[in-house]
């Protein structure tokens, strides 16, 4: 092999190593998370490090993806017994049909599945009664974010019999455009011309607000920068979950443009730029994890860094448990109570702490 060829291979290997080292150092850390109210979850994340100017590019793409590309659930159209149009008034019902449709528009739903056709829910109530979103009979795979959302007030002679069609979508859709789309897409399932369906302007957006700022490491003059990103969701998505979904959306968008090139195999060498053996890296990682300073920093992290479900996270936050150290400080009595009252939450918390090398007091 010629000297020129060896030098070229050396440069390629060096670039590939620094690129892979950079990728290994990337992280997403939850700085703070809280439940502001039933329909508002907040999360603050630190993402990076990135090369200078790359942070702004990544943050802008993430923010736009969060605000426009994430899917949500909403009531798209309904069928009310005895009602032909939205300007009708029902006997024994305080609200008009138009007001009831507005209340349906504001109800938030959550699910872990993907739907390709409208999901049907039912509301069948008899007065006297104050009707809330918890009175809706939903499919098993869909849950209501806030069961206390108001729908209507019924007198003694009041009655509501409604069939709700819940769809999955993106952004905001007007009823005029939705009616045409639904009619074309599901004409074999639904006969919109012969039945009185009332369409609603649907808000599928699960993200309420996104802010970001760029931060450089304190006391260091480097070319690296971090993204500090704040995310508010409507409760149907956990902020950390929405961030990962936004990342996946961006990846799926760019994959068709990717050019697959073979990366040269790294040969064994004593060169300083080649990565260390797996065994040596493993030993270094273990020594860092077992150090007191590392475990102290680990316990100070927000519980948003744990792989917890939205329900478990909300349960802990409402009880003023914000960090891993707050979890570890819980008494034996509290753990016994949690194990009996919420066994699923207990198992989830215990599994996450065991991964980090911590044990629950028992």
C-alpha cells in the first residue's frame, strides 16, 4: 500500500473516531418537571453538547416539530339523538347544542396506540345531572386527561344521547375541510349524507408552548453549546415523551435523503486517536458509577430523568417528590402504603431505581 493511501485512511479513521466520540457524549437531561394543572405538564431539558451554531439549528427544528408535527386525539364529529343542526335547543338541557359542541372541542384525550379509523365513544345520561367528561364511555385504549371537564347541566326532564367520533390527527382542522376528508376516507364505514353528523373544529395539538435558549459551559472557553428547552403539554403527552417523538419525526423526514456510504473498518493500531477497548471503557464506567460524587449527583437529578409513565410521574409530583433523593428519603411506611394502594407505580419506581443501583427501603 502506498504512503499516500495510508495517510488518507489515517485521516478517515481519525475523523470517524472524533465523530463517534462526539455522538457518544450527546445527552438529554431533565432539569425540572412539574404538574401545573390537570391539562398542563411542564418539562425543562438540557440537550447537547453541540458545536457552536449547530445548537440553534437543532433547537429551531425541534421546536417546529413539537408545535406542528406531533399527533393528538380530538372529537371530530358527533351524532346527537333528535338534533339535525348545531343551532338546535334540547328540552331540559341548559346549554344549546352549539355550546355542547364547544365543550367537546376542549376535551383532551390520550392514548398509546395509532388509529387508522374513527374511534366511537358514547354519552348517555338522564337528568337531573351535571355532566362531566368522566361520564363519556370511552374505548379501552383511550383515556380522558381531565375527567372533571364540564359538558352540560340537565334538568329533571333533560336527556342526552350522543355518539362521539374521536380521530387522530395533526395541527388544527376546520370542520369544513374535515367533513370532506372524513367523507372520502371512510365512505364505506360512514354514510354522512343520510345521517345527521355535526362536525367540530378539531384541535389535535398536544403541545401548548415551547421555549429554548442556548447555554455555554461556565468557566470554559469551548466551541460547545447546550440547548435548554422548555415544553408545556396539554396532559395527553408527557414532555419527555413529546421530545423523543419530535426527534423521531425529524429522523423519519430526513431518512429518504440519506446516502448510505461504507465506513472504513478501523484496524488495530497503537495510534492515539483510536478508541479504547470495550473492556477498558467498561472498567472506567464502573469506577465512575461507584464513586460517591457520581452517586450524589445522580440522586440530585429530577425524576423526569427516570423512565416513568405519565401517571406515575404525576402521582409523585403531586406529593412533592421532585428528585431521586426525594424518592430515596421516603419512609418504609410510605413505601408499604404505595405497594398496597398502587402496586403498578411501586413496581415501576423500584425497577427504575434498581437500574441506577438504588434500593427502596423495605
